[in-house]
C-alpha cells in the first residue's frame, strides 16, 4: 500500500466517522431505534464504486472498529459489524447487475444493514419477536437508502468532473482504475 492510498484511507475513515457521529444528532424518527440516515454509507459506496471490493471491506471494518471504540461500545460494534458485513456483501452482489444504479445499490445496502442488525438483536434478546420490527426498518431503509444513493450520485458527479476525471488520474497512486472511471464516469450523471 503506497502513501497516497494510505492517506486516502485515512481521509475516508475520518469522513465516515464524522458523518456517523453527525447523524446521531439528526432526529429522523425519534422513538424508533435503529432508524438513521446512514450517511457514512456514502463513503462505502465511494470505495465500492471508485476503489475496489477489498478496500470497501477494509474501510467498513476499520469504521466499525473505530466507531465502536469512540461512540458505541462493544455492543454497538457487534450490531454495526453484522449490519455492515451483510450490507456490503449484498451491495457487491447487486452492483454486478447491469440495470441497477447507485441508488438501487444504496437501498439494498440500507435494507440488508437493518436485516443484519435484527439478526444480531434476535440472538441477543433470545427472541424472534424482533422480526416484527422489520417492516418499519425496511420502509426506513428505502427512504434513507434512496437519499444516501442520491447524495452519492451527486458527489460522484462532482468528483468525476473535478479531481477524479479519468484523464487526470494516476490509478496506481490511489487505487482507482482508469478503465473503470472511463467506462462508468457517465453512469453517475
């Protein structure tokens, strides 16, 4: 791993942590545990689309660990890891489909993040009754996943037009492939 890639990782982790912390203060649905915007997912979408799967999983793991240590504790880490692992795995799979754009990938990620967390919750509280909470979480996942996907779409559009334009990119230095950007640079518009 070279210096620029390490710096990029550090920046992305910092952005994910700040976004994750910031969204704790945004009252989306008070009284409904587990419902939040998922702004840090924009960083994972960035890594998934503009870097590679290995980097995306690495970012998710580091974000879960650091966020757990700083804000959520061990229980929060457990829920976040289960949600993040299932979410990112499903995003990797759904991203391969030709007709699914970044908003669709984001919605799938949000939905499966909730599924992963409910699976852990059902094991922790030793009851399957938490599954009845699934419809509420899935509706919120569609809304928040769409919002996060749209935000990511416009962020990618801005990055593509600015510093990440394929003609100005040295992919060996930052872990983004020129071929991928050339092929997909208009996909986000």
